[in-house]
């Protein structure tokens, strides 16, 4: 029984999505990012974190990373770009079935196939997890059009400290992608 439980847990661990962040970007190829020197953070009208503490942590992660990179300067008016974020999430379920025992048919005996019976059992486990996506948008402040979008998707951890780590990792990866685009080196 311990072995069956161990196999079930191993199968569950393998089946759950990887903890690594999937980070993607898209941008306006005709926009001259080298001319972008200033930004302003503005809250989105919808889809921000309903948890005020987490909202403040996300905004802090984004603005701290941008400011630390030294590429853009934060301003309160007349920015080159406006930056905001959105969140989306969905619940997913994974089903894993494990079987223990033996059964099926036996070998061949003189041209006859022997069928044997055996004892076997199968158990299906359902596991749910939340997949969350952090989307960071940059808009041309003058034209009011989207020029850059970065997103990171993770399996959301239970503990707040782990969620903060996930956000920081996504923002770090998006920052590296922004630096390449700003330098004219593509994705």
C-alpha cells in the first residue's frame, strides 16, 4: 500500500505543471524604443489584484525593477510611456490514475492463448491548482496605443512569500526582455 501511495504521489508530482515561469513578450516592431526615456505607472481600471497588499507588492516589484535598471526615469507627468499591469487566473484539474497488482492474459501454451485472472486495483486522484498570469503593458503616452506587452504564467503557490518570489521572478525575466527590445536587439 505504501508503494502504491508513493507511486501515486510521484505521478501527481510529474503531472502538475512545472514551477518555472513561462514568460512571453510582444511589441510594436515599428515603435522606436530607443527614444523612450521616461515612464509613469498608472493603475489599470480592472483586473488588478483584489488583495491591496498584493497589488502594492506587484506595483513595487515593477517600478523597483524599472528604476534599478537605470534605462527609464519615473515621472508624474508627460511620460514617454505609461506602464500598467493586469492579472488573470484559472483553476485547473489534473486527474491521475495509478494501478497496482497483476492481471491480463498469460502466455501461449501449444498455440492456445491462456487467459489468467489476477488481482489489481486502480485509483484515480484529482488535484486542482491555480494558474496565474501577470501581464505588464506599456503604452505610448502620446498615441495611447499598446507598444509592449510582457506576460508570465505560473502555478500559483499557496504561501504569500512564495507568491512574492514568483512575481519577482516574472518581473526579472520581463525586465531582461525589455532591455533587449530597448537596445534594439529583438526578443
